[in-house]
C-alpha cells in the first residue's frame, strides 16, 4: 500500500573529491569534479577494469527495480567550456568509470541476467553533455587519418531534446542509453580476453595502438586492499572495448528506455556494472568520444533467468529495443552509400569497416555544403541518431554500407533537390594551440 | 484527358529462346527459359556487363514514368523444384541479366538522375522466387567456410507476402526492390574500376576469388556487332559488385516502393540499367544468392537534375527510402550482438565484416534451437527483412555489429524468456549428391 | 511441386454489357461499362443487397487463398473525365456492386471467418480512380450544408502512388483496401436491421434522408428466379451502411494489405461478399463518395475458426491492421482540433460527429490559404490518409476530435510557421451547369 | 558560457497547507495535501477558472524555456490507497488546479503562441498516479449508464513505464502530456462561452448535468482582492471542458514530449496556464477521471508568432505531435469496431459518440474473458494508449468508429486465435460501501 519510491542503489557524491571521503584508497592526485561514492554505505562504488575479484558494492534482489547513479565515462575530466584542451589531454588510463559491481541475488554462472532499462536521465543540475574528437596521438577515432586534431562540442539538454552552441541548426531528442553494461568475466573468460588481445598487440605492425593491454596505472578495484588492487591492475581487462562474452562497452545506441538486455552470467552474483551514459549516439560512435557523454541516473529492473545461457544458446548478449525510440518515418532518412574502396582509390576485399568510413565521408561532403566545418559534422555524425547499415557484404570485392541521416534534426531543408544555401555555422571547440594559430 | 496507362518501356518475352528471335547475336548454346527481348522493337534489351559502348535499347523522356520488365538475375537458370543442383552448377559468367541501357533524354555527365521507384511487382504468372546458397567452389557466400554446400529455398508469393515450403513457420511481406540500378560508367570511370580491381586480384594470396576480372565468355552487349561485343567482353566491368561511382549492384534492401534514388550520370543519355529484382532481402544478403530472386516489373519515374553532382557534392548515390516499408515497432526486433573475434578465437582489429559474420552465427545458433537446420537459417537471414547495424566501430580492437530479427515473421513465439520447443522443420533443398548420401 | 498460381475465384468481364450474357436477369436498361460476371462459370456474381437467400456464386475452401475481382462500387457509372455530371446523376438504387456471395467450406453460424488480405490492386488497364462529392439532393455528404454541389476528382495511379489533375501538388501512396466485406445476415439478423432502421425512418423529422429502406428497384440477387429476386428486393438490406452484426460497409481505411479481419458468421457457408475497393481513404470518408473508388483485384486467405464468436465474445468484427501502412512519423502529422460547437455557435452535448465536422472545417480553412478551393480540400480530406481521432469525449459539454494531416503528401511546406504562398491550384471537376455559369 | 540550467518558472510547495502561506485568500476549509504556491515569489500561482482578469503569476520571455510545476488536477484530493471513497466524494467545484497564468512577453491578441513541450515528468518523490471512475451522481463518465459506481486504480511509475496493483498483467510506457494548456479568453470570448453553454443548460431535458455554469464556490483567482475574486467566480468559465477558442482541457493524449502546439492569443501577454498532467491516456479518456492523473513538472519553450492567427487562418489550436511516441507497429493494435446502434438496439443517425461507446463495450466484452472485471477494463481503456478513430461518418445511418488496443501492453497473448485462459486478476479499488456489501 502507499507510495513505493524506487530505491537508489548507489548515489554519486559530487560535493567533495574522492580522496577526502572514507573508504577510498587514493592512488592518484588528479583533481576531479565527479567521483563515484556510495553516500549511504561509504563503500567505493567504482571500478574501471573488468575483473572477477573486484568486490561488490551493493546487492540487488532478483526482480528488483533500482536507480543507479553514474558519473560520465571520463570521471569529469571534460568541462563545459569552449576549449578542446581537456579532450586533447584526457587521461585514458582512468576510463571508464563504471558503477558497480552489484551482486544480483540468485544469479549463478550459466544464468542469464535480464536487464530492463526503465529510464535513463541526466542529473537535473548537470543538463549538458559533450562530444569529443580525440587527438590522433591520444585516443584517435574512426577518421583520424583525415581529422587528427582534438575537437569538442557541448550539448545543452532541454527536456528530452538537445542542442549545441558548437553545431547550430540541429536539435534532436536523445536516444538515451548506457554505453556499457555487463556482468563480470570469470577468471577463465578474463584469461581468454588477455590471450587474444595480447596476440593482436604482439602481431601489430601498424603505426597505431591496436588494443589496450592491462594497465595498473590508475586502475581502481573498489573497496579492497592494495594487493588485490595490484592484481586487478595487472590482469584486469580494460573497459575499452566491448567483448562478445559479456557485451560491456558495446556502445549500442538502441539499449535505450524500455529495452530488455539479456546478459550472460559468468560469476556468482553476476557482478553487474553499468556506466558510460550517452544522451544520444549515432551508429558507430565514430569520433570515439562520440556519443553525447553525460553523468546521470539509470533505472533498471533485474531478473535472473536460471540456466538461461544453455536455454538460449547464448554466447553474446541479445536484446529487444524499447518502444519509444524517436521515429521519423523511413522516408525522412537521407541515406548515403559507401563501398570498400578507400579515399586513395585502393580496392579492399569485402571490408565493411572501409565501406562505412567512406559512407561517413560522403555524408561529411554533403553537409559541408551548408557551411559546417568537417569537424562539426564529424562530431554530429558521432552523436546524432544516424542509422548505419551493412547493406551488401557478398558482392566481391565491394562491401556496401549505408548511413541514414534523419532530416528532421535540421531546422533547414536538406533534401537533395533543394540547392544548398551556406549559413554561418560558427565552429566547434578546438585546442588553444589551434585557435591561436 | 482520360485514361493514361503507363507505358511499358521494355517487355520480356518468355515464349521462345532468345536465339530464335531477330536481332540477337547468339554466343552461347545454353538452354534458357528466360531471355530478355524487346517485343516491340526487336532490339536486344539485355546486357550483363557495364560498359559505355553498349548501345541503348530505348529512350525515356525526362519526367516520364515507365514500366520496365526484368528477368531474374540468372536469366532463368534456377528452377522451382526441390533440388539445389541448378544452384550448384549456375553459370556465373552470364550474370546479371539487366534491362537496359536506356537513354534518358537531356541527361549529361555531371547531372544527377533521380529515380523514383513507384512499384515493383512479380509477374502474375510467376508468383515465386528463390534464395540460394552457392557452392563454395562456385560463388560461395558470407559463411562459406562453415556452409560450403549448395542449398535452395523456393518462396511462394501470396500478394505482398511470401512463404516457403523449404523454411516453414515463417511468413513476411516483401520489401521488394531492385538489387541493381545505375547509369553506365564513362570510359575513364571504367578504366579506374579495372585498374583497382586488377590490383586486388594481382595482390591476392588467399585461396579464394577476390574479384571478377572482365570476362568475354557469355558477355552480351546488346544489339551491336561482334567487334563491339568483343570490346565489351574484354573491358566491361562485371555486374558483381556494386561500385561507388554508380551504385550498381548495391543490394540495398530499402530501395523499395516509394524510394527516391539519386544517381550520378557519367555519359550522355545516362544509359540507365536495372535488374536483379528481389522480393525481399536481409541486410548483407549473406548467402550471396541471398535475396528472394525473381523476375518482375519495376515502375520508375525519371527526373534529370542538371549539374546535380556538383550541387550535391556527389561521389556515390544517395537515396530516400519510401514510406511503406514493413514496420513492426522497434520492440519487435530481437537483436543479436557480434564482435570482431572470429570463431577460432582470433582477435581482429575493428573489422566490421568479421563482427557481422559472428552476429549472423549467433542468430543461427539461436534459431537452430527450434528445429531449423543451419542452412535453412542461413537462407532465411539472407532474405528476411533483418536489420544489420554497425553499432560500434571505435572501441579498439572490437567492432560491434547487431542483427535485428523481426519476431513477427514467425508464427511461434521466439522471445528469449520462452523456452524453445523443437518443431519438425523439414529442410531446404540440397543437391542430388547430398540427398542421396 | 512447381508453380502454384493463386486461383482467381471470380473474374470481371468488361467486354460486353451484362444483359447480353447468359444467366443474367435483366431488370434495367441502363448502359453500364462495368458488370460483374463469372467468366468461367456463367453464374452471375454480383449482388447489391444483403440477404441470406442470395445464392452463392462460388465456393472457397477453408485455408484457401484466392483472387477476387471487383467492379467499382457504382458499377462504372462514374467516368474518367472533367465533368461531375455523372456524380450528380448517379443512380444510388444500384449500389454497391459486390462480388459474392461465396460459400466458405465448413463455415457455420457461430464460427468466425478470418479474412487475411494478401493484396489489393487496381486492374492494370484501369490505373485510375475517382473521388466525388454528391449533390446534397442525391446522396449528400458530411459537409453538404456548406458544400451542396456535386464535384469530382480523378486520380491517376503510378505504382503505389496516386496524383490528380484536379488537386495538384499532392501525391501519396495508397492505403488500399475494400470498403465492404462481410458475411450474409441470417433471416433473424436481417429482420433486426429492418426493424431498427425503419423505426429511425419513421421517427425522422429532419429534412433529409436518414436511412435507406429496402428498395426493389435495381435490386440484384444473382442467379435466381424472379420470385426470389423480388423477395430480396423487398427485404434485402441496403449495402449502405455498415452494421454491427457483420461489418459490411464499414469503410475502415486500415483493412489494407496484410490486415486480418475476424468476421462473425451468421449462415451456413458464411456467404462472404466483398467490394467497394478503395485506393485510399481518409478517416470518415467525409464526402461519402470520398475514397478513391476503383475497380480491382483483392487477394484473400480464408480461415474458419470454429465456434469463434463465443470464444472471442464477438458481436462485431475485429481486426489487426497490416505491417505495411504508409508511415510518416508522428511528428509529420499536422493536427487540427475541433469541438462540439457548430459553425452557428450552437453548443452540442458531447457530440463527436459535430466535433469532427468542425475539425474538418478547420483543416479546410487552413489549406484554403494555399490556393485550393474548398471543394478540392473536401475531396482531398475524403481520400488522403488522414487520421481522425476521438480525443476527448467526457469533458461536458464538448467532445474534442482531431484530424492528422500527413504533411509529406504535399510537395510544398505546410508547417504553420512558414507563411503560406498562394499557388494556382486550378480546380476539381464540377457539373456542366456550374461551369457554364 | 558554462552550465545553463533551465529556470523553474514556478514551484509547488507540498510542505504546508495553502492557507498558512502568505498571499492566499482562504475560502475553504478542506484539508489538502497538494497546493500550488510560488515558493520564490509568494504569489499564488493557481487558478481554477478561465477569466481574463486573473492576475499573472509570473513572466516568461519570448523564446524562453522554463520548467513549470503542477499539482494533480484535483489538488491532492485522491490518495494512493485501495479505496475509491475519495473518488466518490471528490469536490469538483475546485477543479482543475492550473499553474498560471503566465505573461508571455510580446504576445498580443491575434498572435499565436507556439508551445514546444520539451518534457513532462512526475515528481521524483511522487512516482504514482491514479485513474478513477466517478460516481454517476458526482461527475459520471462515458459509460456511467452501465458502470455507475466509483472505482479507482493506482499506477506505480517505474521510469517511463507504469503498472498497477489494481489492473495486473499490463505494463506500458506513458505518453505523458498535459490535459490542459491554453491562453486566457478575452472578455468577448468568455461572454460567448457563457452564452452558448447557458443556452445548452437552459434547454436541457435530460436527467443529467450537461454543462457546468460558472461557480463562485471554491473559485480561485490568484493573488487578487475579494471583489475581483467574486467577479471571476461569477463569470469565470469552468476548466471543464476544452473549448474551440483556446483549446484548454482538450485532453489530447498526443500533446506529449516533443510536440509543438500552436495556441491562439486573445489577451495581452497571452496569460498562459497549464495543468492536469497525465502520465498516460487513451483516446476519449472515457472514465472522465480517466487518464493516469499526476502531479509533475512540464518543460516548455515559448515562442510568439506575430499576427499568427490571421496568417494561419486559426480558429482553434493546431499541433504537431513529437517524434517519441511509443510505437508498436500497426499490426500490433487489436482493433474493435463499433456502430451507432446502441445497446438497446436503437438506431442512431451518424452518431459517432454512440458508435464509440459501442466500440468501448466491444473491447470490454473481449477483455472480460481473461478474468478482468468490467471496471478494471473501463479504467484501463481510459488510460492506456488506445487509438480511437472515426472510421466512417457518412454511410447513413451508421457511424463507425474503431478502438485500437496495443497488444504489447499485456504480458499474455491476446490475439483472437488464441483461446483465452482466465487469470485471477484481483480487482480495482471500490468504495467502502461496496466492498462491505
């Protein structure tokens, strides 16, 4: 009977730096404005690695609905201002700051954890987010050969809509979602991750980072001792990337309000973590820091499906999107085609990655005609709700991908038959170096 | 005033073999039951190569709406029966049989040809189509390492719906479309195609065909002399694959009724061709002969946009889908995730092709539980209106792709929380060799 | 095995007048260009009344899919020209010309007949339809107090799209459907219809026709003798209106391709009839002859659900729409509000009919600003896929209804914030009297 | 630069009764737990009548986005418990409690006020709402002849979803919206309202209330003197119903997040008010207190369109819905038909109100088979996102309306071909009288 407010499983305390709070083992002196602590339990509620030994920060009952607060994925390193210096100098050893792990009662290895996302909201007092292009030498992105410099756009949230002073004349509702959610790997799963990723690193001949090995620096393992933290730092899988066994940083834009996600359980209690909240994202999240990144609150219902992995034949997560995705009608998506011939005229063999890169470039060329800078469009395609499809993957040697751009996010008419009129679009934020030159 | 029926620009004559008809230069003795002739003009209306010298078979006015008849892409090689022998032995030097090229009045290089697809229909007396898995040694497909044998499913058309005796318990409306449409390349564009694809062939070290070089055998060039035909055979680009400069065999399922396609024009008169009609296709068309292939009639409105390529900044086609795509609601797509770790546990670097292959395998494993054979599901995913998305392409080293399967095409409940019940699903058609063994 | 074309249950013969064909009992000398005969069986296949004694014209098996051909509802009285004289003088004693009744094998009273509409198509050689405003004195319509004169628009079909020389600058895909489908009434149901409608007629004090009593003149009863025909003429219910017991002339625009309609069965064999095909219609079909009326072919799958009426608690038909309705996105419907205060300032009590009339008038006023005549808009709202909703029905004394107009059917921008520019819209067809004056 | 939180134009103070707060002129001794005061300005922020003389409670700039807090429409009279006594005894002289009127800068008579709804949210600490059936003698409802007793369902909000202990096995996302928004009438408009509604009252011969005359009892007029309050009480229009000139209590479920509403301005400063927030509502809101009524916060952007009424030809509000409405696909709406023949067998003439009542009854009969009580279904149809359409309004004498019920809100399968299984559904809340008997 009566009012039953939803329990907040963990709260974020933005009032003081993490190291001034009880129970936190300081391993860094960076000044952060966003840290993740349990205000009610004094337990540390963060982790930034995947490891089965990270202790749980809270317990959630089977069939319970809870609210979980999350900081933004960088832990507050990026500010609401007009310089991309913070993006250029971001410390990626610290990311992603996740909330968890939570013990889900009754969950055992082999079960499936059904995660129903009831809502995702930004904090009322932080109605903004950011989209960044990383410097090619510190993070990079999908188009870093062409756009190697850091850039940034700040987005203001106006209810379910957002707009940016850095990318004018667009406005859209967010397809709000977590970029990361998943259960902890078992020791065996973790060992497999380290095996295969280290093999890729060892075989690398490119002049770029191809995967992130375990990194003790700035590894957090929650409320545990130094020895355990050191173990997590040495063995723990980085939160970049998503992986088939637990989903993790899958960055799927459709895991939004109302979606049901079915996650494999690898350890007792599931040890579920979530974070990297996005106000919006485009398929591919192409600039890497490409969604509209934000701090916020996610409301989740948890249900354990016993022996679900065998029953569903599950090796990777599956999901059902929710019924409230923005919908414009198919005829409102201006769609660009790209093929696996790169910008140097080289023919690749059924390479959907190359094709999607070309598809993005075709879209940039098109939108450039209205007065946007390439970096503005690069940022926009990263975070607006674009639809990236694999259209053809068998007609040798060309893969074909498409990118559907919702025309209704612009306040001017972008149909092809309408001759473009250039508008003064200002620009996105760049680094102080670039702006002075 | 009065009734203005739409002109049929070209008709297909199924009544007699092509070589018995005037104006056709026989270069083959294969017995075909479907050949493409202009019944009204006695001009040969087919081509199966891209080349600027292939003579036009008809003229269409700017702003005109016409109907164009097309044979199936194999020219009738595949029969409505329960053996995949025809698929196994298909002659791929002959494909694709396209209708065209048509001269579009007033079109010049640099223009854009707006192609509005008013309708696509199968022939009333051929209410069926086929989906095939090619033999790995003759065509292959996206999953040919795992499924190397030929297989086939025949689909019966019941109005806008289709069903198959070879894949029971599914039924869906077609997202009917042409797999190929485009304007002829200029000599320069053609030369570029040959350069880059021959380089790929020359560099190939895989034990598989990576691209198709020009092939004089069975090349048709329409109503022209032997010398010109020989030139087309020697230089003409194969209709497999699609290419960025003209789209061609892009196999985009959304170019369906009501869509508007904006095509670059490279030669005077555009020389537009169309063919490879599909009753339905899934993103990727993964089994290669993967759509529901059919003969039929396409109704198109043509509009020339002068100097459109410069005005639109166009390097590749763009399009707007139509407003009548089947729509199920986002919450009705059961969606599978895949990452760029292959089935041997090898980690690939941001390879969306590998990720999509894994996504398909996850779906096959899931549907297998209901009693379908792997080949049945492979065929189904090729032709049912599945949504293949590039979800994440920046979280090194894992690309993440998704595959959305519309649950409403099944007549049983495939939601994950419902324990599966195995059904006797029969099987698809295989070759006579396999069926005897 | 092999090709299984769908059987055409009944064909329309347009080649000669009905009275020159065997088996037809001529009761009229009107010259018609469209009459409905079974070309294969020489049985008369039409009826234009509902009566249990009308003999069946064909038999359809349970679970069978058949094609059924239909004339337009007036039997060809309306021509493709630019005069509304035919509309003004239409003979409404003859309508509607239905195809049927068909015996559905195994169907008995108390069963439910599941009618799955696989497709609806116009005839290839009749790619046009008409929308009419009836003269107030011969048929009338929803707004006949304001628009009492006859008017007409001819629509050309271009694939799934239509456009009209009489209402320029609009174009839309059809939500194609039958205006009438249903099973025959039992004698008891028919008696109830006659009782209640005759009571309404008897109590009528308005200066207008409120219901149509049985009308022997021009009643057809199929292939039967004069006595039986006289009985049908004397007792048979008019096909205007739809009625709760069998649906009939429900004029529901969403009974389109892919829809499943569950119909009560009142007599042995169901005696199913269908007709009044519409290429498109707006909610309300406000001008009465308001859909885009056409002749054509409907493909239906029939399934008998034994004892379905009791099982479903069914008193009136229910249905599931199909998955291929045109969809524009909710934000693309410009929506008008209307309340139950009439144009004379009179307050009505929760009268949704009055409210919807006002809603239509608000829409006419809005579109009038672009240069359309009121009659053009009246015709357009009758046949374009507008959404008419009952929004509020309890806030005494005002009912509130809404009318959603899809903006994407216009080739100019009708958003409210864009100042309107008047265009020369020509006009719809009027009667020769009016055009001379 | 930097964070720009959205200003809250007015806040609700739930901490103390309204009469203990400065500036409120107490005219009632009812104990209420929800009253509407400006916590920052000490001005009274409520009104419950429409009158041009009610003083403004705040000022909003043109193009400003603000948050506005609202109590529930009854001012807290209905409690979160399991008795419908509060519903039975509700004091309707007090309703609706609106927030406003606000002066919108630059707005003048003849302008149009564009109201963009950015978001609507319940209060975090009040995550629940209610749906009620009024007693026939105190309020009544659409089906009060059949369901004359008071009843109630409490809904718990779980993120964007809601469920009810009183109506189990349903769960759906809210199409959250304000039931009332509008600008104040001018004196002339108000006089017209009073004229026409008093005429209806004077002519009434039914045994029911047909309209609400001005009611001094419990009229609030904001922060003004007794004389002015008395004038408002004597002349002010009741907030029930909506009216064509300003919209008001239109109860249109689609005025949800992202919608743009164009409102006529009748007085200087517009004097905009809003309230009656609904978490969800079905077309018709049939039980009168039929939406899921709640207190909450609405975020709105205001834009003045100068001289908009003439430019738009506007007599009543128009709107564009937002792009995030729940969407299930058309094939997921089980749809019921109803005609204007009432449950006593009486034939009405094109009466859409009678038809819609029958449509609702058909739906109740259908859902009853699963074990729900009629009152539970009556409540459910009032608040779940059902689609009520006017299908046919011209086929004399039967109007036909339809009701589309989204099947996906149920956790069991309600398709007609699935035989129903009765479930123990408990019941909704009734009055203590009824429950004792």
